[in-house]
C-alpha cells in the first residue's frame, strides 16, 4: 500500500544525503507538504512515522533556531533537513564504520554487510555480526571495533534498550565502553540512533563552525536541540566551503 505522511519541513534528498544515514531499504518519494511511502504494510506505518519524527515540530524549531543569525542562514539554506530516528544497533555499527571514511564507501560497506550477513538484505543482528568473518568487507582497523560492539550488545554487556532511558552523559559513557567508540561516534549514535537531541557530534566541519562562528559557545536558542541544529550547520558549512 501507499501511505502519505504530512510534513511541512522535509526534503528527502537533503535529509538522506547530509551524513546521518547510509542506506534506505524502502521506497519513499517526495510529495507536496510531505512524503509518500510505497509498498509498505499497514502495521509498519507507526515505525516509519517514528523514523521520520512526525512528532517533531520543525517549523517551530527553525523559528527558534533563527533567533541566531548564523543558524538563520543555515536553516534558510536547507530548511528541509530532518533528523531521523534510526535503529540504535544499525546506527552504532554504521558510525563505527564511518570513522575516517567517506559516505560513498560507508554506504558500500554497509550494503555488502547486509547482503552477506543480513536476512533478506536486512541489517544483520548483533548475534550474527559477533561471530561473522568480516574480512571480506575490508573495513580495516574498524573490523575489531565492529566485532567488539556486536559481541557486547549480543551478550548484554551493553544494553541498548537501557541507553534510551539514560541521561545523555551516562549514555555517552556507556557507549564509550565499546572499543573504538570515542566521543564523536558516541554522540552520532546517541543523536541518530537514540534521538538524544542534546548530543552534538563534532567532526572537522563542526569544529570549523565552532572556531569561526561560536568561539564563545553555542547560542541559547538551540539548547536541548543542539544535535538537530548541528545537522543544519554541518550541511551548510560543508556545502559552502569557501
């Protein structure tokens, strides 16, 4: 069946290509004032509504962010950006793979991972990845990190369900128990996998933003939503690298 989701602020191309996700295992198309999901089951509608954060008022967020002149420019540049609520385990593995990597290669590795180890090309489970021979994925030093993450999730040493309910700093500390997960990867996972919107991942682009525009810290108007603001800033600075 087809299903229309009304969303005033969404541009699929920008949302899917701003570095927050690396695969799109379903059919979705842009529509006026929203999006259309194709070939989905009725029972899956709540999952996709959650995935696209239909409960988040981006019109109001952009209005709030625009109290700051830099944020206003970034929001006007790409008002259709929307932070997605992704599967926590997939986000964890994806952002481990993302370290010192480019989006095309990350997407290729994840596609190969799903093909080789996922059921019907779904993202593989922690149990499967914990014992899989990952050498054919050519993930280099990241292979050890992927295996450690999968094993810790599979054995329950890291309980992803509990991270949902942890305060941000505690959740961040918990994820950093995984080999190879530092502050930036942990923040990416918390933002994109757990929708902890106060997480503020800092890569080279965001470090440049902080140095050039916010040497005295972030503006108060984004407090509590630093991660969503980060996506607008990241996309803007990356595409206006003069």
